[in-house]
């Protein structure tokens, strides 16, 4: 009896699976926020007081869940639980301001977040090195935001920004990518089985 599957067929199957994985893993990773994003995700800080002098500023945001994976993400955390958030403000003026940093539930509306929507709030303080990282334990899947209000000592200047992110949610793009990948693998596997069966019958 001859060989059921030739080495050439095996190599072609492996190559097809590798190419399919490469083609689909990037969109899925991008949708999930895994490995794909530049870890320095900007948060726009606009002048919030009427007539406040100075141009708009920005700071950088990144989130991690080191107990579950090594990914650094911008806006989609795959799981609930212990999370580390890091902020970086390279602007010298921002480093001299008082930072009011909160993690809040992402609800409609603007202005001051309600206390009932606040998951975590850091003590008001200055971070003269321009950086802060902190732990937050997010227990419920949903939409959240990082709220940052930076103000001068005299209150004459103030910058406010929000960075929206999700926790424990899978968007439709990611779901469709996984379904399509599963169907493609099933199709390649079915073709492989069919060819193997034909070779066995012919042997």
C-alpha cells in the first residue's frame, strides 16, 4: 500500500494554514487591540475654561493586564480584572500642573464625571517626571474612559481629556475574523481529508 499523503501535499497544507493565519491574525489582533497598536496612544487635552490661554495639549495612554498576557493596548482590553494603566505627558507645562486622574464608566455626556460612575480616582497631585502608572481592578465588562483634568495652581489654566476603551468585550470585526478563519481552516482540512481518502482508495 502506498503512502496516504505525499510530503508535497503536507508542505502545501502547512503553507496554506500559515498564510491564512498570517492574513487573518493581523485584522483580528487589530480589532482586539493585541500586539498591533503603537503603545503610545494619544489623549487630546483641550482647554476647558472659556478664554483659557495656551494651545491644546496631549498625553499618552497605555493599558496592560500583566497577569494574563504581555500585550500593551490602546482601547480594547480583552478581559476584566487587574489592569495597569500608564500615562505620560512630555509637555513641561503639564508636569507643573495638578493632575486629577480617574477611571470612569463611559456614559453619554460631557463635563465633570459623576461620583457614581467613578471606578477609581487618584489623589490630586503633581507628577513632575510627567509619568504615572497605577493599578485598577475592573470587575464588569463594558465601556470605560480615562478622565484627565490638569490644572494650574491658580486655576487660571486647565486641560481636560477623555480616552475611551472597552473591557471584556469582543467587537463584531473580531468575531467575524475568527468565524472566517475557522471556516477557512475547516475548508482546508476538508480538502486535505478528501485528497487523502482518494489516495488511499487508489492505493
